[in-house]
C-alpha cells in the first residue's frame, strides 16, 4: 500500500463500516516524530516517537501470551511514575530474540535519552534529565528475526531533530500510518470532556490487524490525554475499560507476543487532581476514554486482515458473563461462521454449532438466534415467520449483527470481529508477510 | 465432484499424503446397502445402511457439543446389548430440528425394523425380531433444516431390497462415498489380527471434513469387526483409542452437533470370549483397532476442506499431557500458522506465537522448535546452523511435521491437521455448502 501522506484524503483510508475517523489536533505536552530507518524494502515511516516533554503519568496492559517479546519485558519492568516517551517500530517484533534483543532496547534507550537531554538543553527547557528507564517501547512485525538495532540507532538523531511540539491532523495521520503493518487503514479516535471545570482531550491511535485475540489485539493502542491524572488512577481506568473494548475484539483467534495498550496523561489541562476512582468528577472522563478505546478497537476489528464485513456478536441473558463471553467469541472465532458471512449466506446452523461447541450452558428450548433484526430460531424452533429471502438480503450489508438470546440468566457480552475472506489467506500465506 | 463408482480407480481418490486406502472385503455378519433418495439436486447415493443380520455388540462416542443433533439424542438413549444396523444420511444434520426431527427418526426406525423383519422371514433367517430401538442413526449435513423424513421413508423398501450379504471392495467404496459431504475422497482402512487363535478383521470407514475439533471430528467414523467381543469391552477399547486418533485431529477448530464414532462387532470370527480388558489376548486387537482409527483420523485431517498439505504437530516433554495437547492444538488451529504453511513459508515465529497463546507452561530458554528434521529455535536461541533456505525447500513437501520440545517434563501429544487455503474459504462461503 501507499504510505505517502498525499493519500490522506483518499477514500481508501475511510472505513464506511465504522465511520471515517475524526481529525486529531494539538495535545499539550505531547510531541510526535516519525522517520524511516529503512526496515522495509520500500521506504516508509517505520519508527514513530511519542515524546512527553515534561513527562506523563501512564498505565499499560500487556499481552497474556506465555511467550512475550523483549520490549514487553522491558515495559513491564518500568516502575517510574513519570515516563518521557514511547518509541514504536514496525517490521520486527523483537520477540524470541532473547537477551540480545533486550540489550538492543537498552542501548537504544540510553542513546535516545541522551539525545533528548541534549535537546532539552538546546531548547532551554527547565532541566529535567530523562533516564533510559523512563522510555517505553512498542514493537510489531515478524517474530524471531534479529532486531534491527543499528538501523534504529543510526536514525535516532534524525528522529529527535524532527520532534514537533505542535501537532496537527497531518502528523497524527503520519504517526498512525507509521505504526501500521498489514493494516490497510490508519486508526484514530478522539473525545473531549470535562473534569471539574477543565476541558480535557482524549486522543487515541491504534494498529491491528492479525493475531487479534483474546486478551487484546496484536493491537498496539495508545491513548493520550492532557488530563492531570495519576498513574494508579490511569491503571484503574484502563482496566475498567479494556474488557469491553480491546479485549472484546478478535480477528483470527491468534494472540500476539507483543500486544499492548497504554494511556499517557501529560497533565497540561491543569484540572484539579482527583484522588479516587469513585470521584463523580471522573465519570465523564472514564466514559470518554471508553468511547475512544471502543472506537479504536472496532476499527482494528473492522480492518482485520482481508475483512469485507464488520461483525458484532451479542450474547444475551446467559447465566454468567464468562458463558456470554465464551459464546460470543466461539461465534466470532469460528472459521465456518466467518466464511459463511463472507459468502453472504445466512447459515444460522453454523452459529448454533458455535454456541454448542463453546461449552457454555444453554437450553435448546429457550435459545433464540437473530441475524440483524430477524429472529430465525425462536426458543427451540424455527420461527414461523422466518423468511430466508429477507435475511439473505440483510447479509449484503457491510455491518452484520448476530444476537444470541439464551433466556436463562441476565449476563451479556458483545464481541467484534470481521469475516474470513480469501484475502486473509492471501495476506497470510505470502512469504513472511 | 463425481460420485459415480466408475471413478473408483481414479487417482483423485488416492491421497498421496497418507497413502492410498486399502481394499476392504467381506466381513461376516455385516451387510451393506446404499441408495439415492434425492436429497441432493444432482443424484448421488445419500442413504447408506449397515445391517447386522444376527445383531452386533457395539459402542459409540459422541460429540461434546452442548447442542446435539436429534440422531445423537436417539443414539444416546439406546440401551440394547445388540443392535441390528446403523442408517446414515447426508445433506441434513437433523440438528436444531427439535421434537419433529426426533419423531422422524422414530417413524423411520419403526418402518425400517418392520421391513427388516419381513426380510428375515422371506430369507428364512432364524426368527430374531428387530426392535426400532436396535437401530442407530448417523446424520451429517446442514444444521437447522427440516429433516427430509418422507424422502427417506419412501426409499426404505428399496434400501432393504438392495442389502447385500457379501461385500467386496466396490460396495465398500460405494458406502464410503455415500456418507461423504464436502469430503473429496472416500476414507477406508483395515487391519487383521489374532484374538487367541482366531483371525479377526477390523474394517473402518469415515467422513470429514469441516468442523473437526476438538473432541472428535464432524467425523462419522464406523469400525466393524467380526470379533466376538462384548459391548462393555468395545466401549473401553474405543475410549482408550479415541484420544490419540479422532480426538487428535482438527480442521478448523469447529465442532459439530453430530459427531460420532462407533464400533460394531458381529462375533462371527468365533474367538473365545474375552472377559477383561487386561487379558493379554486382547493386546493385538486393541493395537489393530488403534491402527485403523488413526489411519481414518489422518485421512479425515488430510482431506480437511481445501487441504493441500497434511500437518503433524508434535509437542514433547511438557509438564502435563493437558499442556502438550493445548500447545499441539493451539498450533494446529492457528489460522496464521496454517496459512503460512499453505504459502510454504517457514514462519516459525507464528509457531512461537501459538505456543505462547496456548496458556501452557513454557520456559523460553528451554524451548526448541523444529520444522521437519531442521531445528530452528534451540533452547531459547536461533540455532546457529539454521539455514532458512533448507527449511523453505522442506516446506514444499505435502507432509509437514512441526515439533515443539519444551524440555521441562515428560508428557507428549501429537495433533494432525491440514493447511488453510483459499479453497477452504471458497468451499465454506458458498451459499449453504
């Protein structure tokens, strides 16, 4: 795909399934820089740096995989209340690269912090020495290949020189493009809300687009806010929201070694500090963070490899939330359901199969299955008004909603996914995509 | 595909990945009959009856799905020590068809037993009245569609008339073709062994070929033997063997409502009856049943929808068998691993990803990953002799072996699967395939 910024307004960046992305703008305390250090054969930005000039409080959630990449190991060790930046590279996951891969990050963090400290001096910032352990790393790309340490080291100076203290929508698009791998669309989302009397911004970008399941996508998701909020509170807010957003999407049931979703708060909005998650002044903020995270998560699912349709799977009225989640994901991960949807076939029998194999408690004579607004299976029987022609027509939509009503409890879950197309195979059978 | 028997010797029925099937022959006490009752638009055999003229002891294992088809409900209720036949239809799964679907089986069993009893009289068999509850049903096809009761009822007389007391390889092929849905190849296997001084035969046929996971494929698998063995012993033998055969294959991680594997023993080999599973005289027989079941299971995986390659996944030296199984299936079910293999890309990073996401205990610095005979990742490091060119060459084989050595315990598991090709999507996105 063409990564040049000239395509910014191109309709191919729009995603009609989840709406065109909003324009992101300046966010105080954040700087963005992107460069190409030649990780791809064809030149494109592959290194993106988000810099917090005066630091930011922060929180992250990481992949649940038992094999994690070296940068996730690095990030997990960070105990600093304030961090100064996150460096993202594509093409190489720095996973299964062992101590060598870890040491590369060490070297890069030392060099980058030095360059940043020199820049602070030349910019006449108030002295605020940055330690290597105050920088995070996000890596995405092929697992098991040697980490391109020197290519990155060689481009750090250029990267720091290009830091822009003011963002506009173009630099955000560049950043969102710069973190992409097999994604076809940049993923951006924003919201504004109040904490007390202060208006705060919440900006987010993300990437997908394979290995998106179950505990967060291979998603890299970064949320930035100018709100003044402590790291422990950010952590609570992230944990509250992750379950129904990034942990509710699946592409192929595969989970990456590199998943992470982080939130950074620069504090520049200068709202009065909030002490407790229960403070009602936080309510709007929590909702807005959820909105941004859900919007990004949907964009990741909608742009899953080879996707032609965006699928929402609701499971209602189950005995436990675990059962509702298992059923939703059993449907959302079923290759047979997903390829039937690609073929626009209302093959509800495969939905029933996926319900059955989930292992969740279900009573056949209470079970109902809907596709879109149409009830097909109604409490254990084919609905007498079911008209396959109507549902076939509905299947031509870009957005498909499947709803399963178990009618045996009160718990619900919603999962998001895409269909399984021939293009998925094309993308993933391509030698080392 | 062409279901005509003329294609019997056609090379397309051969499966070079698992070897051409053996010729099955006469098995005393078994009769086979096949007819077309017009369930498909294009005429083909769609109803196959295996008849035990003097009854057979029997045992079955069924799908673990929480939503099971009406014929599985029927079979689960059978308490008779001797059964007289199993009727298999394709095209319709009789699942989620409710009491109406169940009552269809009742009617069919009543009519079929009557016809068989009349045949016994006209054949001057010793009087042995067959009850409806001594007939089993296997159904495979679309879930949720009305069961074609009358089409089947109308063809029972024809089916009974066509019963042949002598089998040859042609009738076996006809039977194996008659139970197929999207399979491309009939699946047959055989073995002979001794129980005491008597030679006994073990013949098996099976079908796949989507929804093959995890507790047995959507496989219908039927094993027939002329051994004289009681139903309780058959049940123990089936349970011993199922774990490493039909429960070790996966096609797409989907599980059917209709899975069943049954074993029937006509007793005609007249071996002295065995009382205990521990009797050493049974050892050969247990091994031979395993051989037939494994051969059939491999054929099912090898002919999984759209398969171009047969994949064996070994997980060695894990702490528990559960972990070994989870890792093997996590790899065998990963769309990313399977599409890389389709693309002949030795993308071992995706194997690592699948190991990590399995949730099984793994130590990175003890982990080794092999593709074929080549070690790639050697106890936490890329092996120093790893040559990607060699492994790329190996990937062109039809048979691909992946081996994961955890080196932290002594438990092993082997799973079998196929690659994920564009044809899988083609088959499964076809309207109501």
